C-alpha cells in the first residue's frame, strides 16, 4: 500500500505527515497567546470563525521554540473532530512512499524527544524523512483546553 505525505522542514530536518490528515496549509499569521498552557502552544488564530489552536512543532518535539516570521507556515490538520495548526519552517512537496519503505527509528542512546512521535523513517531521493504520527503529537490535553 502507498502513503502520500506532505513533507516540510523544522529546524533543518525533513518531516512528513499523511496527506489525508491535512486540511490546508496557511501562511503564517500571528497567534493570540493563552495563559497557563504548555510552552509549545503558540496560541490560537481565527480560522474562518473557528478558534484554531496553534502548536510550535519544534517546541513540541523538545527543541528550541520557533520565532515565527512571514516565511513560516501553519499546517492545519484534522484528527477525528480535533483540528489543530502546526508551525513549520517551510512546506516542501507531496511524496508517495510504499508502506514497506517505512523503517522503524533506530534505537537511541539517552532520551530522544522526537522518536515517540514518529511512525518511522523513509529514504526519499537523497534525504531522510521522519514520518510523524499525528495521534502521538496530538495527545495533548492542554491543547484541547485551548480550543
């Protein structure tokens, strides 16, 4: 079976998300910060009359927080009834990957903050794409409160 992924960059690394979970890709727009939410919650934006929680993907992965500029993008995803936005550095393209080409992440020494959020790794042309698991990323009770 084949998987179609949208690829994008965060902190110079290439990631992919299943295209079926993506509703749209938006240009960066400033967020409204919320009190008492985790540091990775950038805030909320108005999406055609709906409050959209926006997550800083770099911070969610345990990296330094993004300082968004107009060059950043927000990938809007839907998982069941839950809609959320993810700040990424740039969106690349759509790729097709056979399921059997997805390799498990290698065991890591120490505490890796990214591996728990991965479905696997895929070699696409000359780059390694980390395929994210949206369910694992969206396991965030504080964000549900933001919406």
